[in-house]
C-alpha cells in the first residue's frame, strides 16, 4: 500500500468510526506512529480530516477551512487543473466564474486567451482579469464577504439571471459519493445554482481533497455538469455516476 492509498484508507476509517487514534492506525496499517502522524498532519492541512489530540476525527461539516489556508493548499494541483480547463475554453467565449480559490487560479490561466467576456461574483477573479484590455469583465452586485471577496445575496442572483453564457465555471467544497455537490454557505449555493441554470455548459474544477469532504448545504448534483476537471481519478462511485450521466472527466 503506497502513501496515497494509506491516506485514503485512513479517511475512510475515520468516516466510518468518527474518530481513530494514532495507536489504532499504527496497528491497522503496520507502520510507525511517526508515519501516521505525518499522514494525519498532511490530511488535516488539506482539510480532509480534523486533527485532534492522539488521533483524528471528522472534519467540520459546517465551517470551511480559512481562505488564507485554502489559497495555498494543493496549489500545484490547482494550477495543473486550471491549465487543462483553460484549454477547453475557446477565445471570444462568455463565461461565469464563481467563488473559490481554484477559480482564482483558473482566472490566471485564462489570461492567455483573447476576447473573453467574464461575469463573476468573485472580487479576486475580477482583480486578476481587470488588466486584460481585450476582456470585458463584469462584476455582480451584492454583499461582499470579507473573508474571501465573494459576492452573495439576492441582488447577486438577480444579476446573474440577466445573462446566458457559454460556460459556467464553478468550484465546490465537497462531493458526496451519491453525486451531491456540497458547500458551506447557503447564500453562496443559491448564486452557484443561478450560474448553473444560466450556462450552456457547466465545468467543475476541484482537486482530489474535495471527494471526501461533507459540507452541509446541497448545491446540486454531478448530473448537472458537462465536465469535471480534477487531478486524480475520483472514487469508483463518482466515476460510475460521471459515466451514467455522460459527464466528461478530465484528469490533469
């Protein structure tokens, strides 16, 4: 069993039990306590488990990892995902880009394009794109979240509903094995749902850490996507759903 397989198995064990001690994990995987501690620290830093004294428990389903932490987590994977997704967006396209650190990296990858029209509820995305003279960047109105520059609320939804674009590029905080797309903020979810409704094609960009997170708010379902862009092969249950609903899978 390699490191990735062991870490995935640790997460599954923690999910089944709600808590696993270092002693139990050491015995279960026949490795040293130091190895398990390194695994737990890595998984905790990625937001996949909650590190507690003597072991690990389930990550919170109600509170997201801090924005400053998420901005650096899995950055190299996010950059690969962004580069791959950008290749599927033609020049002179119209698109929504919503809230999320992965989407901010995608905005950077799109700077090599020509003539894009971008509607966003993410101040950071707008700041990245604003200097591209041949882009038309439109910012949605609404309430600005101080923690990450996301724009949310009824005014944001009304604004999004005025458009019909070629591509909706969305991020997510978690994907359940039943295909549910999950988030932490109900208001953010309602804006994302409006983006999905008003996009001819919907692209979801997410790194591997999101496949075993369980935020509390349902945003939608994998069946609503046209393509999923990620950095590792998803769990078998997710792969079956993607195939069942004819959702293209792109692995960077």
